[in-house]
C-alpha cells in the first residue's frame, strides 16, 4: 500500500468518531438534570432567597454549555492541526474536500440547537423569576433618587383597617394594579437614607431595608429623577428603577442576616455612593421595626417619583 493510502486509512477511524464527539459535546451543552448544588457557584454569592437558586442554576448551566462548546471547538482545531498538517510525502497540495453536505449541515444545525436550548431555559426561568402574586405578604416601594434610596412600607402598622393612606398622592407614581395587593388599612411607614449613613451592625454605608424571613416581599420600583438599578447582591438579580415606568418583582428571603445592595446603573457623578443594606429578620422583629419607624414619626409615604406614563406613541403629525 502506498504511503498516501496508508495515511488516508489511518484517518478514517478518527473521522468516524467525529459525529460521536460532536454528539457528546451537544449532550454536555444541553444537560440540565443536575441541581445548582452539584456545581461550584462560579463567582456567584450564596443565594439567600427561594428564587435565587433558579438564577444560579441558569448561570451554571450557561457556563457548562459554553465550556462544552469550547472543548468541542478546541478539539476540532487540534484535530485539524494534527491530522491535516503537511503530508510526509511533501505533496504541496493535499487532497481537497468540497461540498461535504453532512459536515455543512452539522455545523449549521448544532449551533442552532445549542442556541435554542439556551433560549428555552432562559425564557422559562425569566418567566418564573418575574412572576408576581396578587396578594403578597408584604409590599415595599423602593424609590431611587440621586444619590440614595427611600423605602415605603405599604403595611397596616397601627392595626386600624379603617384608616389607609394607600391613595396618598405620594404614591401616584405607582399604578393602581400594584396597590391592590396592599393590606387593608395600609397606613404605611417609610425610611430614607443618605450616602453617608452607616448600618450600625456592619458599618456598611447606606440606609437599611428590613425584610421578614420566610414571607413573600413584592418590590415596586420607582425613580424620582434618572434611571437607577436595584441590586441586592445575594438575591442574584437586579432590576432597573426607571422614572415614569414601574418595575415589579418579588422574593422570599430564607436566610437571616445583613446583605449589601447597590445601584447597578451609572446614574451620575455619585453613582458609586448609592449603596444600601438589606437586613433579613424574623417576621416578629420585622413588625417591631415598622412600629419603631412609626414611633419616630416616619408614618405615611414619601413621594415615590415620576408618575407612570402611557406606552410611547408616534408623535409625528402630518402637515396639512
């Protein structure tokens, strides 16, 4: 057998294994049967809400898919370098392969499948994460402003269900559909901070938002001036705080402690000082804190921001 024939025959087993290698890479890229605890957090902090593990699992799955795709691409590159290097026979032009339909179909279909799988899990998890309930246990209006945060607790603090401030003009920025979840008699209390304020327990800068452990909290995000972003780091998610537009999401904290939060949207010269803290405590301690705010005279609500506008419309008019 000629040297060329021997060389071609030695390559055939490798070529026959190529579909198997590609299939294995695809399986790795789409395997999602493991839970988030089976993998390292890959830079993410420890989740502290019931919803955060879903986000962490999506993060880990995306890394696994990227790694599998990278290994597959690197493997093909190395394989080509080794088995398609210049022939030992010194033939200047090796045998050419053109119009190989199986290979062309493969490198078109496989990326499409990978993208489709990633899109499916992203859309599925996003829908679950942003799902809200009509009657959450608690509603907190988070107000972003240059350069700190205010927190309106839409709660029945005094126990008088006949007295409510839910229709206060201070909450005009919040659409009625998000106020309906508030309890009867939501007279409310508030807290507001400055960049120079410090949490007394941790010394971390910014005001402190209190939340009850094990109970659903719905955040209604509004802004008084520019776009901010509400990010509690161990919640593993953030959402924009937009003037004239109300964003809403909810979580159930499952771990007590004080955690750091920050504005994640460049909002001006002192953006880096827009820090805050989130303190998760027992439901009993949470209710005591609301009463403490009421005793300080921080009753009612602070202005929530710019009133929500209608959807954008085409403002152009035709000249008559």
